[in-house]
């Protein structure tokens, strides 16, 4: 360091400054916002904030603004704690005439961050640099710390920015302890810092931020801090912006529909077009607060003790607070310890004054509905009225009548937003009720149709008896009975036979079936069984015994060897008639006896090979896939969803016509079935058949032992012959 030529002594002892600093700020980010506010008060068009947190216990914070800077007289004022610059007859800074502070304590923000910092300033009257070093051992509790004039300042990465400005102030704060602030806290700093101020949307001043947490290459660039309000998730907004420069760009944009979760509706969502209305002050005669302030407030003239007041900004209600649904409406939706979407932020002179107004309104339902807003009420800090801000200017004296006035003005607005959201919920409930009635009716109709088909399949029952049964049972369900509406498929298979089961699953999904309509544990990424807290057999049982679950069995010797497959087969046999399940078999000998239904059985394995023959193709279409599709479509018809498309059964011309056309039977297959078979089964059929056709291990071992014994006998015989 160069020789010190000058000093400026603080008006308080070091112990007093420490106590003041700890009482002013609760975290580093509040202190940092105060330093930014100092730059904005100095007329800066840009404030650069650089945080080097590579060593969190010994971080560096640098704040550079291009404001008016400080003269030597301003430095003397800087060390004077408790100076109200709004009362200066000839302020030397270039403010907009409405500085944010008036207590003269914002300078303590640097001391809150660290007892060691450098201050450089460029003023029209000259340039100077200063150091304060109050680290342990450098100053006693009863001593007054001093700013000492220096010529050398630590060189950080921002020297180019500092050199480029003509006037301004630069703070380099060393040894800042950021331990306890993780990656999420640092990444959220952009939004938290943006929420501290109301700045013009597309004009100066700008706050630029760079946070370095690792030795990244190339070096990180500065980014302008921006608010992260999920405007796209707001169902209703009340707004007033006399100065359009401060109106958020999202509120200027065209409104698009947003989606609200509604499980009772088709698609499980309700589309809502957001509403906006102007912010108008309503004199709620039922609000007792008006009686408290009647002597001070002229509601017709909007004055408080003769001083004009105005409420501006916006307040909205979120359409949904379900995190996934809200993010689908607006990816900026966040709710965590660093951002609260149930909050009304109150600004005074462009700086955050309080974020606790919502809790002070005394209204029920505010948090359940997630009310969010940003409003300005400058009379809370009017120069001609007493200062009611707390020492850190992060809240106000709640007993002051100006705060009572603010609550009286905001309460009707919030009530209206809650009414909007309640009305929206009622609309969704009413539509869900209508949809439930429609589904119930469709479900009953589907049941009666299926009942007729089932009865007609029993020719041994006289027609008159079948008609009577149909009438009696149909009349029974016309009351308040709610028929099952969930139509699903259950693919029962052994893991060893997964290629064939995957073939069926993917074919159905290629035609529009949803994953949740098919219980299938071998699907890539399937976790339904793994994530269910019940035992596997309970999950299987629940999916099989559902009245509207159609079971498909893929039988094989692997199926017979699996205890779960046998359990599934037994459960299906016990709860279904032979017409309520489907089967596809590898070979006849491996079909469980209780699953044979007396009908012809289709086999995949023929002459020790598996091929997609014309017969097998049409059996897959007519006997497996389309019955599955029709089952799913019963549920689709009830829910009002689009139907799954059926597969095309092949019609083959006579052989001479086929040869004349130069075609083979496979040319007439359903293209989806043909392509899926080739990619999912044919390419791996050799490996599958090698394992499937191999004899059981016991038989293999017997054969091996017999071969060894035969070899020994042969060797002994050869030996005897030689001798």
C-alpha cells in the first residue's frame, strides 16, 4: 500500500457500528441490495455487482456504479452515521430528486459484509481511494474506525469497467463469509436482487450481476438481474401503471389460455383465459379500518393529511399451485425458501419496503389461493411526514395510520381476486359433475351392451331367459350404481419372454394406447412395481381383479417356471370366465391346464422356429390386438377421449394372382405389425430359440455324464485292445 495521506473518522465507535450492522441486515443479500441502492441514488445508469465465491469463507464482493461519485466533502458525510441526504440544500450527487434512503445508515451495509473494504470514487472535483481495515487487532471496540486515504486498491477482474466510467463509486469488500449459502442460494440471487427494486422495463438504470463459484473457462459474463414472476400462471390480475415504463412486459403481452388441473374432466385439465382489470380504489364501507383513519383521509380526494396518495402496480392470483401444472403454464413458477409466490411486495421510491403485507391483511384464503403482487405506495415514506420505516427499511410501523390506509385499500382487491379464483373452482366443479354424470351414463350403457354380448354367447340358455336376465340386471344399475370406468390391459409374461410382450405393448402404443392403460412390468423405464409400497403380489392382484382389466397371457415353459406367472394365471382363472382373457402360446405343452379354454390354440413355435406367417399375423390382429383395442375403447368412449385405432387384418389373393403381382404374403401384412416384428423379434429370434429349445439343466447334466462315461468306456476298450 502507498503512504496514507488523509483519513476520515466514523462518528461511532467500532462496537456501536458492529451492533448497528447486525441489527440492520439479516443476510448478505439485504446488505448487498443497500449498496446497490446507494449507487442508484447517486444517479447511476448501471450498477455492476461481482461476487467471487470460489472460496466461500473468504469471498470478495465488488460493487461498481457510474453515478456521480463522491467529493472529499461527501467522504466526510459518508463516515457520519445518521445523515439525511434528502435535507441537503445542495446535494452533490445526481439523483432523480427522490433518493431511496434518508437515515444515512445504508453505508453500514459494507461493514455488515466485512470489516475490511476499499472505496474508490471518481467525482467531478477529483478522484480518491480509501481503505477501512477494522479486522481483529486493527481497532479496539471503543475506538472510532477510520477511512484512510490510499493510492493502491486490489485489482479484481472488473478494472476495465471501472476504467471506462468518468464518475462513479467502486467498493471492493474482502473476506466476506458466505459459508452456509449453497449453490441454490447463489443462483437465486439474481431474482432476489431484482425483487429489491422497481426499475423501468426496457431502460436504465440496470443492475448487472456476475457470481463466480468455480474456475470456469471462459470467464462468466455479467447478466442483467430480472424478476422471475410466473405471470403466465396468473388466472386474474388487477393492475394500474400511470407510468407505462414500469409495466412488466408480460402484462403488455397477449393473453394465452392456461391449464388448471381438473381430474374430473376429459384430458384432466381445464383451459382458462386469464382476466385483467384496472386497479380502482374501492371504499369498502364494511372495513373497520376506515373508521380508524377517517380524520386523516379524504377518500374522495385521495389525500392523507392533505398529501396526495396513489396505489399503483399489480396484484394477481395464481391459477394453480401444483408445481408441475404451474410450470407447464409458466416455467418460471417457483416456490422455495428463496422465492415465495404467495407474497405482496410493497415498494417505496422504487425500493422494496415490505414483503409481509399479505400476512397483515387478516384475510382467510390468501395463502391457499397464492396471491402475488408488486405495488407502490410512496406516501409511506413521504419527506413531509415522519419516517415510519424500521431501521433496516424492510418493514414499517404497523400502528401508523398510513399502513392502516394501505391495508384498507388492498383488502378489497385481494378479496376480489379470491372471489375470481373461487368462481373458477366452482366452474370446474360444475363441469366435472356434468362429466361424471355423462361418464356414468356411458359406463352403464357399455355395461348393458357387454352384458347382452355375454348372455348371447350362452346358446344353452333359452332366449327368453337371456332377455329376462338382461332386463333385470340392466334395471338394477339404473339407480346410483357407479359402474367401473377404468379399462386397462394386463400383460402377464415371464421376463425371459419379454421380446414378445414388448412387441404387443409397443404395437398398442403405436396406435394410441397410453402407458397408464397397460400394466406391463418389462417396459423400458417401467417403475410402477418398484415405486408401489405394497408387495409385488398385491400390485399384481389389484391389477388383475379389477373388473375392467382384460388379461393377456403369454404362456411358455418360462411362464410355467415363474411363481408370479402362475399366481397371475391362477388369479385370472379364479376371477374371469374363459371369454375374459386372451392368450398367445409358445408351445402347446406349456399352456397351464386351467387356462385352456376349449378353443383352438395359436402357437408361436412351429418346427423349432418362430416366423410371422399369414395365419399368425391374422390371429394377432383378430384374436389379440383388436380385442385389446376394443376393450380400451370402451373406457375411451366413457371418458370422451379419442379412440385407439384398430389393426388391419390381411386379405390374401389366390396364389396365382399373388405371383402375377410379384408379391409375397408378407406384403399384405399390417405395416406396423410387420415393422415391429422385424425390429423387435426377428433380429433376435436365433438367440431366443437357442435358449428356449435347450434341454433343462438336469437333462443337460445327465447327457454330459453319459457322454463322459461313454468316453471312459471307449478309452478303456482301446487300452485293452492295445495291450
